[in-house]
C-alpha cells in the first residue's frame, strides 16, 4: 500500500506516494509525467481565461488514461469573479465528468450549501471529492451521504478549525489527504490524522488506499 496525495499542484516523485496532480489548461505540458492527473478550470481563473477554449481542452484531454478526475472546479464567494460565470464553468465541467464517469475534484469557499443543493437535486452518482474541506461536521455528514469524499491537509494542524472538528467525527471510509502546496508533506499529514483519530498511521495508509481504489474504480 502507498500513501495517496489526492491534491497537489506541484509534481513530485516518491516511491511510497501516489499523487493526483492538478493541471490547469494553461499547464498542458505537464501531462505525461509518471503520475495521475486531474484537469480543470479553477474558478479563480475564469475571469482571465478564454473559457470555451479552455473547457474544450478539458473535454479533449478528459479521456486520457492518466487523467482520472475532472477539476478542480467549483464555486468561491471570496473572489470577484461573477457568480453566474463561476456557475456556468462549474456546471459544464460537472457535465464532462458525468459523461465520462470520472470523479470531480471540488473547490468550495463559502458555497457548501449551494453545491450541496446541486448534489441533492441531481441524480448524479459519480463521486465528488471536496479538497481542502473546511465545512462543519453537519455539512460533512450531508455530503458523505451523497457519495462525496472529503480531503484534509494542513488544517488538521489547527485544532480550532472547522476542518479539524469535521475530521474528528468523520468515518475514515470517506477520507482523503492532500498537500496542496501548503507547507506539510503527505507523511506529516497522515501522521497528524492518525494522532487525532488515535489510529496507527499504517492503518490510515490501508484505508485511504482502499478509498482511492473504490472512488476511482482502479
């Protein structure tokens, strides 16, 4: 079993780690390395992009075998990009993911209720992975009931964060871990998670590896 880093923007190679590197349309030359990839148009970039061209790139590359997820995409109330523009891009990428039956990596800032409503209203069964999850335990419970996974990283080192509180009560079968270029390596994140849950680190390695295989049908 290997450690899984479910979300990183920076490629790195470690024989003990499987990484899922997020690549934006402007970074297409990074595809083809020894890794798995998620590809998508981030809400931060919507205002400054040629949306249709970049969504076309996502669609064209979505069937690559090393591309196993769409995203990150999502909704963010902390930025100036108009909500309708963000929503348009999010829904189009959601449609791509649904059509090719690959999981969606979700970026969500102050928008959990809205995204949860889309999940509830739809008949979508593909898994969604909320990276850098920062919602409440109640939100975590609602999302995991809808075949969503929650990913945790550096916020586990802040015991006053919502992420920490949610992680404490969350069943391990719905958990992923990430680095997201936030200052902690994946081994430190796993160790902290095991400490919080009073589990052995190797048990988490096995559990998350199983989650990965199930979520991505690998």
